[in-house]
């Protein structure tokens, strides 16, 4: 049987359900990526069991109602094409909760950013996940964890023209999950998967946006009021009491950015959440900081108060 006409996606399907033309675009419909990946996995497994291409086609047709061309099966089996199409985590549905992912989400919700280039390159919009900070261990931690999430080597930590450390990596799935303003309902199943995931999300967020004063006051600031309420909710579930969020800067208020050496005006209202000092020990035990200078200040406060340094 002849395979269907080539379409932009490398996978080639044929059959009644796939051959139907879209009335608006006049292009052949192709199944969602998630379905194509399931079919791809079945094809590889069936081939490893010794089934012929014809037997694989009949099995796929019976299970999914789609007829797969022999050329597609051949290209999949030989590794010429596969429906992942270069995406290490092809969709949010295939993204698995983990402590690493929770930390990355918390970091991106703070200082990290995800963005999409307006210019289309070879039919695709390039998307980037980026973190820039002055603490190398923070950027390295983010790079290590995102490499495990994406199952790839850690992105190289570089130094920007402003003397800051940064990493960037392409991932459309993380872009869809973490583009700002953060969709709290979308990240819940990854953040609230378990207590450790909640703690790692909070650590990433406090590494990004939090600070510790010499007198042991832990605060975190952000312009997203709803996000701070969510952070407050998670802290409370870990037994950490807070106050706020309170307004800290109003829109239009000028401020000096030491990273760039310039004066800017706040584009949005900024709010601050404070951890009660009575909860500092619990914060150290369950959340803590990756950044050494922040962790050291918290440890110094606990020592001055005669509180034994708990094991995180």
C-alpha cells in the first residue's frame, strides 16, 4: 500500500481517520504527539518480540484504529525518525514529578525565565529556559537538576558580560509549564507530589527570591501576589508560619539595580512574605538554601539563639 503524502511532521500515517482533510487548512490531520509516541513505543516493543512489519501493522490497527505505513515502521525501527521530534520530554502529560523538577519550577518562578523567540527558525519557534545569578553554586544546582529532568548532559555554566553566572537550555515542555505568570493549577501536580517535592519547590523559590538578614529574618519577594499566597500555603503544610504578603514597592517606584548599575522603575507592585523567626529552625530543616551565604546567615542565627543546627 502506498504511504500517505509527506507532511511537515516526519511521521507518516495512512488510514481513514488520518486521511481526512482539515476543512480550513486543507492539510492532512495527524494524531497528537502523545498518541504517536505511544504507538512508537508499541512498534519498537513488538519488533523486539520478533513480529514482522505486517503483523505490527495489524496489531496497531486493532489497538488504535490507525493503519501505519511500512515505511514509517521501518524508519522508526532503524532509528531514522521518531515522534519525539527532538523534544526530550515531548509533552506535559509525559513529564514525571520529581524533586529535581520541583526545584526547577521554583527557581524559574523566581529569578529564572522562559521565553520564546518571535522569529520562526525552520518552522519552529525557539524556546529557552534561562537562569542568571551571582552565586555559582545556585546556577550549577539548577543546571544539574534540569539535566536530570531532561535526561541530558548538564548545560555549561557561563559568565555574562556583567560578571554573572548563567545557563540556558531549550525545552518547549518546560516553557509551556513555567511561562509567566505561573499557572499554579498547572504546576500543582508536580509541586505537591510529595512533601519533598514541596520542599524542593520552596528551596528553588527562596534561592531565587529569598534573603536572610543578619538578625535571622527570612523574607521572599515577588510581584505575583497569588504565587506568594501559594508559597505561604506550602510553607504552612510543612509547619512553617509566615506573615504577609505585604506590599513592599508600588508600581512606578524607582529602584537601583546593583547587577546593572542603573535606576529603574517597578513595572508592577512587589509583595513580601516573611517567615516567623519561631519557624526558622523548621525552615532550615525542611527547606533551607542551596546558596551558601544565605545558609550561613541562617546557621549563625540559630547558633546565636542556642538552637542546635538540625539535619536538613
